[in-house]
C-alpha cells in the first residue's frame, strides 16, 4: 500500500513507445530496525505527541508555544518593584508607629470615641473594652492597605508568591491525559470502530517502535478512509499486520538518513530560526520560533540574499528536508533543483536523483514533460528555450516560438511515434533538407494532410526576416553537446523522469551542470519550472501538496513563469525561489514577482536598490512618534537667578523644561537603508502569507537560532 493507504497504481509514461513508468520504479529500501532513535529535540515519541500546540499567528513555531498578548504589558522591573514594596512597608510602619505613640495627636481615635459607648472607651465593659484594640488594628490595616496599593504588593505576591509556585508546579506535574484525550491512544480510530488497530498502534507507541513519520503517515492513510478512497477493513488489516510500519512509502523508507533541522510533522512545520527580540517586531512574535509549513509554502516563497548569506544552508536545505519527510508521510511531492554539489541533501534522502551531464546518472529528464500533445509540449519547450527573451510587458510572450515548435513536433510524432531527440530537433530547426524530406514523405504516405500543411508553413517561414527558428536552433544547440549525449533520450532506452509523476508522494532531486554549462542550466531550470506549473494544474489528486524548490532562480523568472506561479495556490502547490539579487530579474517583472509570492525573505547583505523593492511591497504603517523639546528656563526674580546659578554650578547644565509631543505618523515598515545596513549577519527579514489569507508583518528573524 502507498502512504495514503492505497496500492501503487502509477500509470505508464505518456509516450506510446514502451518506457518506464513515472516516477521511475525505486528499489524498496529496508525499513528501520525496531530500535527507533529519539527525536532531534531529545524527547521521546510520546512526549513529542503530547506536547501542546496552541493556535498561533502565521509562522509561529507551535510546538510547545506559549501564546503572548498582542501588545507588550507594562511590566515593572523586578528591582524597582521590590524596592518600592520595601519602601511602602517602611513608610506604613513609620506612620502607624507615630500614630500609636501619639506623636501626631489622637485625631485618628475620634471616630471610635464618637461611635462607641463611654463604658467601652473607659474600660468598664469587661471584654467589650478590648474592641478598641480591634479598631486600632483595623485602622492600621487600612493604612498598610493604602501603602500596599501604592507600592504594588499584589504584583509582588503574584510574581514571587505561592500563585507563581503553584503555576510552576502545575506546569511541571501535568496530569496524564485520559484515553479520550490522549493522541497516543488514537481516539479517532476508536470512535470509528477500529479499536483493534488503535490498540496495536498504541502498543507500538508505548514500546518505542513508532516515530513521527510513522504517525503522520498513518494519519494520512486514515484520512483516506474518512474520505472514502478505500475501506476501513483494508486499513485495519494493514495496521494489524504491520503495526507502525503500515502504509509505507513505495521506497520502503520510514525516515530520512539524517536530519539537520527541527521538524514537527503533527503541524507540518520546520523550524527555520527565532524571531529577534527587537522593537521592530510585533510583541506577540518576539522570541518565538519561526516555523514554515505547506500552508505558507502554498503561497510560494522568494528569498533574496548575496552569496554566503545562508540561502541554501538555512532556508533551502531545511525546507527540502521537511518536504521529503512530508513525502514519506504521503502528504507531499517535492522536486529540488540545484547545482551539482550544492548541499541539498544526500542521494539516499530522495527517490529519484537526476544528474544531468553525469554519465553515472541512473535517471534521465524528459524534455517534453511526459505529454503526448504536441501543442502542450511545444508551449513548455518554448518557455524553456526562449522564455527569457520574451518582452516582459503585455503582449510579449513565446507564442511565435510555440507555433514554430508545434509545426515540427506534430509531424515528427505522427511519423515516428515519438518526439524528436535533441540532435533531431536541432536539425529540423536548422532546416536540414534530409530530415524535412523524410517527414514530408512519411506524412504523404500516411495521408496526414493537416500536418503536411503545418510542415509546408514551417518551410515557407525558414530564412525569412523575423523567423525565430534560428534562435530556437541556437538554444537547442546548448543541449546538443557531448556532455549531454546520453540525456534527453526519446527512444525508450533510458529511464526518464517526468513531472507528471507529481500525483504520487515522490522525492526528486535534479542536479544541474552549472559548471561549464551555465546557459544550459538556466534553460533546464526554466524547463522544470514550466513543466511543474503545467503538471500541477492537471493533477487528479490535489490533496498532495506539490512543491518545487529552485536553489538558484537566476534567469528563470519570465512573464509566463510569473503567471504560472500566481496559479499554483489554487492547485495546492508552491515554489521556493532563491536569488542573489533582484537584478537577476528584468525590471518590469520584479514587482509582479514580489506580488505573486506570498512569502518574501530579504537576507543580510542586501543592496539598497533591492531593499527599495522590498520596502515598496511591504508598504507603510502608522506609528506613534514622540518629539522631545528642551527649553531653557529664564529666571525673572533675583532669588530665581541665584537658584539657577547654583543649579548650573552643581549639574553643569542650564535649567531646562522638557516638552513632549506625541503624534501619529506613517512610516515604512522596513526602509531600504535598514534592509541594506540594519540586518545583522545570519538574520533575515521575512513576511508571510498563508493560503487562507492570514498575514504576518515583516519579521526580523535569527536564522541561526
């Protein structure tokens, strides 16, 4: 069974020529041994599962989070609070002593003499005469109550007294949850009648044989039961048979070879750092952990920072690791694209590793995205080849290039039953007589008149001014190199990976040959992005979150790419893009790109002109500004002048009066200068938007925390 509880029913490759299924078959890996290691945070599985995760604002790390108020309370410093309490007690004691000993007169006894009978006040009423002492005690208690209110004894009691002790004791000695509330007892399964399965899973959890990935994977399979995709009996039988290893990922893996970041699969978050305790951060976020999950990555993420600012190590690698864990749990499909040796995780952490330009690569990349439609293949390929040459304004697109490619791909597929390989496509675009004559002969023999007219139109356009065939041929020539001789094969001899496989929880890493083939690498990155946006739009199972992680998006952002990113949110998909500078994006596309991505990150070392673009998209806010004015006091009387002279001699400053003016002003949340010079090393400023439309303002985050 797959991680969603169903059997692996992956379809064959789109082309009619027999080729491996997509994604390519992955040899199953052995499951982990029964001795499951503890979680990275040092807690056991039961402690991790039972830790509270309260609802919080977008981006807050919810594991063990303690909610804070929206506004910072006026908390008195401890030293000032204790000294004030002591001084208040001494003042109250001194006043009571003076009153009791008669140094201030007996006026405070007049109410007692007026209200009480003479026999009480003169001591002739027996024990009733002692009520005068009660009156004195009440009077002195009132004095101490007044001084206690002034010196905040109540705050001292709440902060250092038994209430604080009881709160700490209750936190450290929380009662064990009841079976109906204990998530480790699987109450949902019990309520639905799967008591035997719940008992088996609870026993595995208590025995230490279950891990967070197992729990998330089984919950994903249970969602398939509740949605009606398969029966309760099938789920129960699988759990009773395999226990915590039920509903395994097709690779057979139950965890990654190693983890570098902290993950919480119960909420789907990965911890990227800690929000700084800075006045520019809202009080509710200060000092909290920063966690990202599919609900935020579904709006796409753009991270901009110079080389060495930590984009790959502190952003891309943790996110890729988290998405791979989600894939093992049957929740996501991830494609990670970067340069060879970029440190995107070991090969064992992925099901498919495509190493373009490496002869030892087991898998190939499908140049046409697994489609059988020539027009669709032409549109995607045109975006990859010349998408960066399209005019980034209204009407400037790759339609002419798409038409040229469709005029050749359609006839070639009709004659040969497949799309052309890279050398064959280059010859056709160059207008080589022999391949075109062979196509014409094949179309005439099969009576394909419509496709024959397409080929005639292509031959008439060749050599005319404005024909884009030569440009396309030059771009295809970048792939027709000896280093890529064994790649992009369409004859069925290789194992090509197609992004049509994103209907399954697959983990893919694509290594680009940036060293020596930078232009080809950028073109292949555009190809993968174009295929990704086209594939997720036609997926049947959109409950799987699909994500594309591009470690370096230089030369990838095109007008069509921006439009494709805008459509991803509705398909439960997103992209993660990193750039060294926004100068790598055409100026007309910078605003649309920042608008299309819901999560934007500016890392330390940003240039002021890049900071200006972020400052514009983050907008302004109303703040309370205080203007302080010092005005010198002029004495008019001789005594006042003498007093001012003595004060100036003692303090060294002339007597002044301070005036404070408070007003509301509109100011940029983060100015270009602050982003360029005010972000410490290892930090970043990050704004977040969830798929539900919840926003988090720009936050200063310590990525090393």
